[in-house]
C-alpha cells in the first residue's frame, strides 16, 4: 500500500522544525510547509506542545500528486486542523463504537412502597460516553440522541408491563431551545409508544445555563406529563439557587452529601435543612449514591422518599427486578420498624 505524504502548514515553522530535528524526523520544508511521512508525524505528535499544534493545518497527498500543479490547490483545500481530522476519523467509526453500546439501568427505590420507583438509564460503550462528548458538538449531539433513543427502546422492551419511571439524562449543552427540546422528546416518546408520564428528565451540569430556558423547559415538559429532576443538588451555592428558581419535581442530592453522612454532624444539619425546604414546597428528594446501611437509616429518618445506590443494586443491562425489590423490602422495612 502506497504511503501518504503529510503536508503541515504552521505559522510557527521554527518551533515545529526544532521538534522534528530533536527527534530525528525526516522531512522537507518549503517556507511554512513541511512534507513528511504521516507515520513519522504520528511518532512525534506527543512531543509537540498544544500551542504549536493549535494553528497547524494538515493535508494528505500521494507522492505523484505533488508533481501535478493542478493538484496542489486541491491539496490545500483539503487541509484540516488536528481536531477536525480527529473528529472526521471518529465520525467514520462512530457506528462501530455505538454498535457496542449498551443501555444500563440503575434502580431507584421508593421508601413508601418499598418497591422499585424507576430506573436511571446509563449508556456504556467501548469508548466512554463522556470522552465522545468532548470531541465536538456534532459528535456529542449524535451520541446524546443515540443513547436516549436506545434507552427508551430498551426500557420499553424490558419494562413495558410495569409502572416504573425512566430517568433520562440530558446534557445542558443541547438544552438551548426549550420548545424544540421538549417537542423532540415528546415526539420520540409517542413514536416509541412510551407514555410521557413514565419519564423523568434529569438535568445535570446546569450551572451557568440560562435560567429562563430551564424554567421554560420544565414548564413545557410538565404540561406533557414529564417530570423534571435536578442532579447534584447541594453541590455549591449555584446549584441551590437553580433549585429555588426552577422548582423541579425531584431533587437528587449530590453524592458528596450522601457519603458517610452518619459520621458528619455538620453535613447532617445542612442536609436536613435542605430536605425540609424541599418537602415544604412539594419537591421529592432522592438520595443518590447510598452504599451503606448507616446512610440509608439517616435519610429514612430525615424523611427522604427515594433512594439510589449500590446498597440496592448496581447498574445492569438486565436488572433482576425481583431480587432488587426483595432486597429493598428487607432493608427499608427493617429501618422503618425502628
């Protein structure tokens, strides 16, 4: 197979050239343009500092194309930044990556019924989803939509004959148009034949988002029967401010507030006040990340109604609902009698 020549344009050719020389890379320089084997460039990529690569443009050509003046302009138009090349390569392989993705479901149990209240849908693939989100907005949007559609499909297939609720995560970077966001979700649910009343939209990383957009989204979804949950409540002042303004149906306590709360009197006082404030205005509180019975006991006594954590179940593509509800009953009934 004929090797391709990489053409690199850099506004700082001296900086690039120094790295090439230091690493004994074979190259040819024409002004601000370097010609070298693509494999050679990859071998030294880690040695190039980010500021040197920021404005670099890269193109590829077969050796014979460099001899054709008519091809040179075309080669120039093909030039891309390194980030663009990475995105394009990932985009080509996205179907393979997402083909391995699975929807995992993490149980949420209800203290009152001592049964499963719902499941939070999580997307797992060979490349962590959060890394795909960081590649580009185009990749992130595709992944976000794919994971949500896959979760709804798998939820319907597994839990159609139940009254469980499905918690769907929404990344805030795609919640810029509330009318469109709400409309797309409701249309998708109707297409999948899943009642909107069985869905909870979970919003995380919401600090810094436009407050009016969040309020509008909440109202639009509520009008269709969809509940809204705010994640990581209690993680800083901004999160508390969003809670008071948006008034979600469910507040998921930040896991740092939950962990080992039985050992921290100051944390207990803060959390009790937060739980009391939520109950006063009709917001359900969900303690997320419960791993120890001591934590469960504290939150039951504090009046929390929903629980999620490894104490009850780990995320699974095929959760055993009978086992989860048996364990939930044993744990919750034990502390409810005390």
